[in-house]
C-alpha cells in the first residue's frame, strides 16, 4: 500500500511538473509572439515617420516627424531627432508596445539633394519656342541672372522614367535624362547637357490627401485669407473675383481647384501658401496666382488628383508643384518659376525656370542604418 501511494504521488508530481513546464512554455511562446508583434508595430511607426519626412507634410497634426497610433492590440510612439527642420539627416526612433511588451527600432535616414527641376514618371514633352533653364531665387530675381545668351544658368535639369521629347525650337539648358531603356527624341541638339538615360527608375513617392480638419463648404467668389488652416469641398475664383493670402495660409481642397477668366489670387509680401488637393481638376488660368515676392518657396502645391493639372494663367507662376498621379500641362506665356513633379509634363508655350534653391528640399530619404533595441 505504501509503495502504491509513493508511486501515485510520484505520478502526480510528474504530471504537475509536466503541466507546469507546459504552462511556462506557453507563456514564453506568448511573450515571444508579443515581442515579435511589438517589433513589427515599431517598424510601422518608423514607416509612418518616414512618410512624413519624405513629403514634408504633417499627416497627423502633431508635427512633422512625430507619430503615434494604435494597431490591433498594440500601439506605437515614434519621433525624429533632431526635431524636423527641413531636409537633412535624422534618427527615427519608434517603440511598439503589445500587452506591456515593448520593442524599439531606430533608423538613421538622410535626404539626398535632387537637382532635377522637372520630373515626370511617364514622359516629358516640350514644344514651341520655350526653353528650360535654372536660377537661384536666393541670389535675386530671375531677370538679374539672365546672361547675354537670353537665359540664366544651365542647370535646368529635366528627367523622366519614360521618354523626353523636344519639338520646334524648344531648348533645355541642362541635362535631359530619360528613364532606363528610353531616349531623348526630336531636337536632341537643343539639349545643352547630357541626354544619357538613367540606369534605375526614380521612385516618386505618392501623395495621400489627409486633411487634419473637418469638411468645409464650397468656395466660389472673393475673400482675404489671413494666417490659418482652411478646408473647402471645392475652390473657385471666377472672372471678376479675387482672393488674397496674408500670413502663413494652409488650404485644403477636397475636389476641383479653379482660377479662371479675370479671376486672380494674390500672395502678399512675406506670406506663404500651401495648397493640398484631394481629387478633381486643378486649373490655374485667367489672371492666375500672383506671387508678390516672386519667391517659389512661398507657394507649395501637393495634389493627389489623377485628373488634369493645368497652369496657363497670364501671371508668371512662382511655386513648386507635386502631383505624382496627374498629367501636368504648362502653357502660361509668362512662364513657370520653381519646380514640378508629376505623372507627365507637357510644355506647349512659355518657359520653365528651375529654382535651384529648392533642390535641397527634394529627393527621397534613404536609410543609412537600422538597429533594434530594448526600451
């Protein structure tokens, strides 16, 4: 009997020990899974910050380079150091948390200078008698930098992942760089720089329209905009009407943006304007947008539209355009001063002048180093 009791006790102890080991292994497996999930969420946080840095846009209304969100049963908090102050080198730190399990990831990223003034994913086409050149708005007006040849500097670089076409007497004072397997066609001799194709395609980051404020009404008419953030379902300045931008103005437009006829928008001295568009056509015609300071960095347009993006106003356009999914047509006789990136670019009249001071604000961020850490 004693022997039976001893054996039974031993069996119970063995069973309990096995069960305890199983529980420990199960808990360890759960912790390991939570750690893996926390690492994955931390990576998602780093991606969110990278997205904001790439576009230079605050997508979550908490500052460029700062992001926090909940994903499933976990969450992340991510930021950059030093604080975002334009293109440069940053360290992204992101911590993911799942049920108290925390894992972190750091990335050292840098934005390379991009000296391409006009880029299109599909194709670039120039016709008529216009030309493309470059100047630096921080060194004075364009007119002050024009030489005896009738143009300014020869860094008006043009690039595409597809072909580049020149017809008529169109001229490029700079490089014309088609995509891999493509070429410059037409008046190739009118390119002052290289016409060699790129070895790898350029990745144009998408723009996602994400207004930080609630929906707004239709705008149609005249108004003076003082410093602040505004949102409209559509924005129209028809003939005989005018809008004025004073201070730092951020404008979100869900659908069509249209300045036509004798309609005009004026950016007053010292003001800056950022326009973000969701969908629909973007049209600057009529009297166009008058940038009083003639400084391209004072007007930035980001558009997610796949519809036509047209600049044809009688006033010279000073600004930068980022419309990666749109066909851009420039036909304004007074020309475009700044920078443009789009799905395709067609220049039918007037001249384009790349403001080289914008070059440091372009190009994709690249990851130089990545490491994981325990917070």
